[in-house]
């Protein structure tokens, strides 16, 4: 029987984390400083567990290793994508991620291109997104001299915004913001500034990676040219945010309606319910959906029907995944 595979997330405490993963999504979180929900993950630092079907109880990395047919016999040593929800009760560190080539040489894992869908943002909330340096020499000078006001570019954000963050982009999620993050399955982060704060657990400032940041930052910064489009599938409004070499990301929005989707060329689809409730019908069986549920539509699911009031972010691997 073809069926979606629902996943149990993994949670990570962070110096900047809060409680909204509990209050807004109803998750059981480990503490009042929980920053990340790794919702669809096969990364060794936090693999999600399959909750239903023939692979119930297995972590996603093991399903990838042992049952590659679930994913259309996709190539690659590691499951290529990672879906997270981040709750920033304080500013994240200012950071940059390497591309595949640099990460393979220095970190022995994938690079990290990512994107954010803004779930919630307090009035006046901002992100660090890009920088003002014109040359790598100027970038290095401003970083080494701590001239952050000169260097860092702040952009205002509101709920419903979407930002694409290619590897090499200086960035930080700002205080009072929740995002759903779709990214390459990598946990490599180069931290170039952490607001001079001290980790209460260690009594020390967190490690910085200034040279790696200088080496890997794109100079000068250019905003990606996104071709965001909206179409209709049944009663669902479908917004395509990005189709990159690493992933495609869409929003499916349904208001008291129904929509039937057919699988395209991608071998599997990652799905996260951000709001509402309803159901998904696969192979004649209905599965209830509500806010905070995450699942994978495997290769053998060729068609599915959504019903109800639902806001969903879906993603699929790109050609380089």
C-alpha cells in the first residue's frame, strides 16, 4: 500500500531559543531555550524517526541507507535535504555557510544553501541578509576590526516573506522571528559575530570562525533573482518560491476546499503543515493533518488529495541533490 511516512522531529536547545515551538506548535520541547525543530532530517546530529508503515521506528537515515527504493533509488551517500522550524527569541549569530566544494574539502559533508519562509515576526523584526563590502579585502578589514554596523545589511521581514540564502551569504535570523527552513542536509556553520554574548552553560563566548567566513563569503553580495509564481490546483493556491539546483520549495494553501496533486519528476516530496487542519488521501486511505505535522510522500505515491483548511510548505530535491 502506498502511504505517506509521518516523522517524529528532533529538538535542539540553543542560546537564542525560546518556547514558541511549544506554545505555537504544541511540541513537547526539552527546555525554555529550544531553538530548532529538526522536522524532516536524516542528518547524524538529529535524525527524525518514521512513525508509521513498514519502517515505523526506523530513523530516516536508516531508511535512506537500507530502502533506497522508497526514494525512487535516488543517488547520493546522504539524504540531501533537511527541514527545520526555528524559534529565535534572541538574534542568532551572524554566520555564513560554505558551498559543496569547500565543505567537502574542509568539513567532509555537504555545503549549505538554505531558504526561509517567515512563519511569524514581531513588528519591526529584521534579518541580517548580505553585507556592504565591495571587495574581499574590505570584507576582511571590517570583520577583523569588528566594524559590524558598516558591514552588515539588515532587512525588515513580516509573516509570509520568503528569503533564499545561497551558500556564501552572510545572514542571521533576528529576534522575534519564526521560520521554516529548507536546506541542504549540512550542519556546517561559520560564525563571524555573536554579539559578544556569553554562553551561560560554559561561561565563555562561543567560538568564531573568522578566516573561514572571509574565505567563503560571496563578495560583493547580490540578492538572488527569484521568480515567484502562483497557480491554482483545484481549490489550492500554489506558490512556487524557488527552484534551485538543490531544492524546489512551494506553498500549498487551501481554504475549506480540496485539491488533487500528481507527482512530477521529483522522486519524493517533503511536506510540513504550518497551519490549519484537514486530511490527505493516498491510495484510498485518509490521514488526518494538523499544524506541526511533517511527512514524506515517497516515490510510489503518484497522486494525493488534500482536504480542509491547510497551509503547507512542500519541498523536493533539485538536480544537484
